[in-house]
């Protein structure tokens, strides 16, 4: 019975922790910041998150509006979607 509870707890804990984004290194944040600045936009560090094999930057401020930007693992912009 105790073994069953341990297994159940482990599964619940693993599922709960996978819902949270992994903390980014300073190098990763700097890579995203460099790519965002290269297109003339800005983003707050706390709005940069890991997403799959890449990154997502929310609330990116550009001259023509605010965007959500997705970058690949090499910091190339793969999607730029204007927020409403």
C-alpha cells in the first residue's frame, strides 16, 4: 500500500512540475533579447519563457504595436503575432 502511494505521489508531482516553465539561463535571455532588439523591439526579461525547443517572448513592444514572438533554439524568429 505504501508503495502505491509513493508511486501515485511521484506521478502527481511530475505532472505538476512539467506545467511550469524551466528557468532560463542568462545566456538564453541575452540571446532572445539580442534577436528582439535586432528588429527594433523591446521585451522585459520576465516575459521570456522556454517553449519546446525554443523560446517565446510575450508583450514585445515594437513601433507598430505589441507582439508575441516565437524563436527557435538558435534565437531565430519563427513567428511574430500582433496582440489585439
